[in-house]
C-alpha cells in the first residue's frame, strides 16, 4: 500500500505557498484571522459543532491576537528606534520574543510604546483590544487552555469558566479586529511617512 504525503499533489493549483511574499508575519496573522472568521461563520450559520469547534476558534483568535500585538510592538520599536538612533531613517529589524505568550504583558508593552509615540492616542482605540486581552487572561494566560485539556502540571486547563457564548465571541471579534487594524495602519503610515521624508 502506498503512502500519501501532505507535501505532494497532482494539481499545483492547490499548493499553498509557504513563506510567500515580503511580510511573512502578515501571512500568519491573516491565516489565523481568516480561520476564526470561517469557523465562526460556520457555527453561527449552521448551528452545529459549537461544543468542539469552540477550541480551534478560541485558540486561533488568541493566536491572531498574540501575533498581531507582537507585530504592533515590533512596529512601535521601529518607530522608537528611528527617533532615537536612525534620525528618522528606516530602522533596523527587531526580532520577536517567541518565548512570551502572556497576552497581558505583551499588550501592556504595546500600550506603553504607543503612548510613548503619541500620548494623545485615543483610549477608544485601545480599550476594546484591552478588554479582549483581559478576557483571555482570565481563561488562557499562556496559550494552553484551548490546545490541551490539561496544562503542563496535568491540571484541567479550563477551570473558571464553563460556558463561552459564541455570539459574544463574534461581537468581540467584530469589535476588536478593526481596532487592531487601525493601530497597525497608523504605525505603518507613520513609518512610511518617515521613510519617504527621511
């Protein structure tokens, strides 16, 4: 009997191009975001799978948040570096801290940097993302709760909450994603302006 590899296929139109394009982080972020959107749409429209699809929904939503916020931190670092070091020139690449999965700390770091860049950044831009991060902090501090039923100490991953309302997840998703995009766009436009005028 022959075996089938996940890497080979007869029709190249179905090949997924890994590491495609200049900004691979956006590929990862977009992939997690789109998977959440598709899964939420399936559960809400078909009203099926809610009790088991909640795990990939919540995991992928959290992973989207973590990567997006780390990317915001990285963009903010570029701007802060360019002000101090490069005299408004395009800054050096700053690596991610892949060992830190604590959303609360990652978001707190981002907020501090954003306010350092512009202390008039409106709270309305930050509050919804902060609320979603706080929600995750109560149930999934280290990105394990929706991966495995037990944590590394063989204790139940989810103790405090017994229910998650899928419509509340949809509302959170629809409120949070635009705020992250706004922050990301604001930082990108600032970098672009400085790069062009630098």
